[in-house]
C-alpha cells in the first residue's frame, strides 16, 4: 500500500502515513525524540482531527505535499478497490487533507470537495 514520510508538524523529525485496505484505517505516525536511541513513533490520526482516516477507502498512493502553498505539508491519499474487477466500479475518491497545524498537533481537515476533486470523479489510485 502507500507509504510517505515528511515532517508534518515542523518539529524537525520525520512523520509518516501508511494506507490500508477498506476495513482498516489509514495510519499516520508522528515521531518523538523522547528515546535517546532515536525517534519513536505514535499513532497520530486522533491528534490530527482525523480519527476515521481511510474508513471505506482502499489506499494506494500516499503523499505529503504543500497543496495550498502555505509552507506546511498537506496529506494526499489515492484510493481504489481491490481486487480490480471492474475498471469503472472499483474507482474511489482521491482525498486531500489540509494541514492547519502551524507547528501544533491536530487541525487537519478534508478539503477534497473544496479543491473540486469530488467533481472530477473517482479514480483507480
């Protein structure tokens, strides 16, 4: 499935996301420098305001990218049903989550419809 790493909360440490199958949540892990042997990671979906991230989606691609050009990375997940048996019917919505954290935890929100991506239709991500 999709895996992507970036420093979404601007603390100088890598964070990452992993997409999963339809019945699983997509995961986001935030790193912490509390361990002297190196960074440790903890689940961050709830802290980001996205406790149900990925419910109903089968994730493939994942990317951290500054979609809104405000200096912090936003989260993008490309989705599509498995196994692919119907090129039209197995398409799923690309999802974009805006990062409004400004160095804090929380404050991500889905902006898929704001960007007009729901109108562009579903795809096999």
